[in-house]
C-alpha cells in the first residue's frame, strides 16, 4: 500500500529512523526504505591490533557529537607531529638541564612527583618524566576537539604546551648562566 500523503510519509520515515537507531541499524532517511543490511559499521569495535596495521581515512571530526568526546583519528597532520616531537624533545631537554642544575649547582626539583623519582635515580627520573609527557600528550590528543570546541584557544593547545616547555628551558638556561 502506497502512502500518498506527504506528512504521513514523513512521520513514517521518522518512526522508522528512530526505531532503527534503537536496534543499532543505520537507516537512510532519504525515502524511508532501508537499503543497507546489517548494523551500522560505525558502531563496530575494531580491535586495537588491527588499528595498528590498517590505514584509515579519518583525518578530522565531522559530526558535532564527536567533537564533544574523545576521538581517535586514523591520520593526523604533519605539523601536529612536528609540534608533538618538539614537546617531547623539550621535555627531555628540561629533564637533562634539571639534572645538571641539581647535580652541579645545588638546585631542587620543584615538582614533588618528579622529586621523588629524582631521589631514586637519574634514569628513573628521565624515564618517568618522558612517560608523563607522552601520556599527557596522548590525553591532550584524544580531547583535542573537545578542548577546541570549549575554548577558543583550544586549537593551539599543543603549541601552548610547547611554548610553556620552551619558557621552562629559557628559565633553566638563565639559572645555569647565572650560577656559572
């Protein structure tokens, strides 16, 4: 039976669409007829090991709902990679300068967490500093879109982190030169 009234047809499309969302089936609301079989592929979980060896095409967030939650993209830009490598490099340089200032000039580590690991040993200190930096970068990378939507300067969050590390390096070089 064909429904001729446009309003009823539209209401039926809405009902079919909402019911399909409850079942996890993706329905096109173009004409109210489901042409795809099975579940929505976006709802499928891909194992982590398969994600390591496949190259996806997702390079950005398109949906508004995805901007509010942590999102893993398949590919990131080269400029973001450069900034992340700069942050890791500056963090390691900060650790090395801290070790020099503590050993040769009597300085103290102001971060209470890292001060504990500095007392354990220099390799442990550098390893923990590196791991904390990488974990922070990973969390910032997951929430990059949510931060960018919430704050105007969120798009530049990695650059701001690099600038903070750069200013710490400048301060440590100043302390090093002053005490020499």
